[in-house]
């Protein structure tokens, strides 16, 4: 895992200072080494976190054997040894996955992307063609940002802060992205918080040539569901997941695992035990009665892991926020980013690479709201005009159920999911705050509004890359830690995406396929578990005096930068120690952190 940066411009050597500022700004992504290379019209920079091929042969930016091509890569190509064997003619100098990409590029040019698995963002300069080829992985595990400088420079980096550090961009806040943040609590995966700094979306490639930027999608989620029996699904599920875990254990440093004691992380740890004689697991828990630590301990005991428990007391959240929030570069309100930072910080004391159980809920149907949406679809009032008319009359006399109410409020499941689930400010509230714009990102498929599987596909293209992977990448990289996600292995993920809904959830059960395939690997207590988080409450966090003081400084002072973009008086009505208050606090904190730019 690393940090990449580059400037494509005439007389690129004149940009040495700007490039070094960029790579210095993302030193946390790669503390082991920094290096840069220059062509006449291209400057490439890299920060290295050494994981595969720790020798100088793994150093980046990396030239091809002809020196016509040069690459900077952030990420890992899983199963690269097998891919390497398909290109034996290339004169390899080392054993890194980076060099394999150069070998494929020489043979296939930009078509290489269709055969490349893993988590990655990279840029390859082709000096003969005077062309830059960039790509980002299918699920958005690794970030890639770019912008056009004042003198038409093409500037790119792993993080926005590096682009800003170049001094070549004067950022302008994007009202569409601001609206999306206020609604969902994160910036969508097709935009950045700035109008003139762009993100390369997941599953997209970019070609820069003669000052022209062309962005195109190279991968779409599978659109059709499989017809498959439970017994056949269990067998293939287990085979593919084992293979995914095995591929992601490849490293020249120790690979550990996050272990929450939930179904997903317990499954990863159980399968790692089949490939490693001893593994290190790490768990995080706040000191309270509902902590998950006891469940994690059960799994660690079962598989005799070298287990590390991190006990944290909830204290001085204001100090934590001021320390951690600058790593995001954009407003971000997921309340779990603080504990995620802490578990990464503690993991880094012993490990450089960790496996995570992220994305299981989206692949197996693990969230409670998926079951609620299943109830919506199967309720007598769903898309039933007569039943809705009757319920409208009935509710004037007696209260109706939550499901009935939501079927009255929303056209279909997808409408409920987009405009109720994980929503903070509704359109009227955003208008009151002074934000009238709205944004709905494109998808690689046309969602069926009545399909639970399409709602999960929707989440794989929205929430997973824009929230989950942003949190995972930034909090891990803030601590110079690489986090890998076996569930997003392309073969395994595609199989799960296409499984029929009834193998994922029904009225009574969630994660059916996971429970059926992996249940024997767990303890009895784990088998009976349902989803649980870190056990945090925003309301209890606002009981902390220092957090209220920080909120007052940022949200009750009309001179704060954020009030150049949202209405001060309207904000005061939403400071009720709830999720909307937290959302606004993170927005104000972002503006405070970036005051020099906005």
C-alpha cells in the first residue's frame, strides 16, 4: 500500500518542488521510502509502504525494461504470481506485483485492465505515445483524484490534500456534493467536495493525451441473478472464499486479521487458520456492557490466535476529532471512524497488513433495513393503490405500523432505500440550510425498484466505495497500515452478487448463505448472533463537555468558514445532539481544517 502523485506538463522537471510537496503531504501512506522520476513532460512521485518485494527492485516509480513506460501503483494485485506466469517473455527484475502490470501493459496497453484483479489505483506514463493511462479498482478500495492546473497541468494523487499541496489548484466547493453529504453523510463516489478536483470513480479508467481527459467505465456489476440450489451455492461459496483469503495472505510481512466477533470477521479468521499455522487477530471495544470483545475472544480461543484486545474509554472526543478528521480531506460523518482509527493505530504496533470482514452485509444481506425492505415488498399495501387509499383514511383514526407508513411515504423499496435509509437531511431541510441542488450518481445497471438484490447492488456502487472504503483506506493509511478485504475478491463478490435473494435473507433470517456455508466454523454463541456495531451513541457522545465546546466554537459562531456555504440561523435549529447535529459538526470541522483553501 502506498501513496501516488504526478504532474503531467511541459518541462516537467520544473515541477520538482510541487511534486515533492505532494508526496510529503501523503507520507503517512508510505513511510518506508519516497522517490520520484521525471520525463520531459511527466513527473511521477511515490510514497512506499513495503509489503511485497521489500528490496530496491520493488521501488516506485518503476520503469519498464525499455524505460518507455513508468508506473506508480497504490494497492495489491491478488494472484499476481499466476498472471506473471502468463507473461514469461518480459525480463522481470524483481518479484513485485507492480512489475507484472508493466508486463501486461506492454502486451495489451489499456486492455490490461480487464484481466487485473485486486485493489488498486495506478498511473502509467507512456513516453512514446505521450499518454497517461490511469485506472481504479472495481469496488473503489483505493482512491484516485485528479485536477487541471492553472497552466493546464494534469495533476493526480491518492488524496486531495496532495493535489492542494501542489499549489496548482484553487479549489471551488461543489454544491451538489455538499447536498449529497447533508443527505447521506458522505461525498458520493463520482464527485469530490470540490467542483474542480475530480475523483476517478470505481471501475473506471482514464486516458490523458494532448491535454484531453477521457474517462470510461471498464467494468459493470453482473446484472442477472443465478438459478442455483442451496447445496450447490454452499459448496461454491466456500471454495471461492477460501481462494480469496489464500490470495490475500500473500505478502513479505505478517498478515493479521481484524476480529470483531461478528459473523463476517469470524469467517475470515477461521479460513486464515487453514493456511497459516499461527495468526494475529486484533479486536477493539469500548469499555461497556455490550462490547463485542467477549465474542471475539471465543473465536480467537477456538483458533488459538495471537489475540490482541484494545480497550478504549470514550473520552475527549473533541481531541480525537481534531486529530483524525484532517485525514479525510472531505466532510465525513460515519460515527465509527474514531474507533476504526484506534483499531488501526493499535494494529500497526504489531502488523503492516490486516484482513477485514468489510462488505459482507452488502453481499449476504446482513443489514436490518434489508429485512425491513423485504417486509415492505411483501406487505399488502406495497404498490397497492386501493390499500394505500384505505390506510390513508385509517391512519386518521388510529396509528398504523411503521411498514404501512413507509409504504404510504415511498413509491417502492428503492425509493425508501434512497430517501430514508441512512438519510440525515431531507430536501426541505437542505433548502432551509441554503442548499437547493441535489445529485444522484449513475450506476452500471438499471435498478429494479422491487428487487432486494438490486438494492444491494446499489449499495455496492454507493455506500461501499464512498463511505466504507473511504473510512477503511483513510483510517488505515493514517496509521501506515494496509487493510485487505477478501469479500471483495472479484470472483467471490460476483458469485455473491448473483445469488438469489432467498439465499441471503427472508422474514426471519439474514445472511443465510454465510450461515449455511460457514456455521460449522463458528462457536454456538457466534452462530446465534446478529449484527452489532461498536455500541456507540451520538447522543451519549454529546454529553461530553469538550465536544459541546467544540460544537459551539464551530457551529455557533457566524464567522466560521462553513457559513459561507450554509445558513447560520437555519443551522441553529438542528443542534439537538443527534445525527443531524453530528453531520453538521463534521461539515464545520472540514471547513475549519481547510479554511486556507476555501
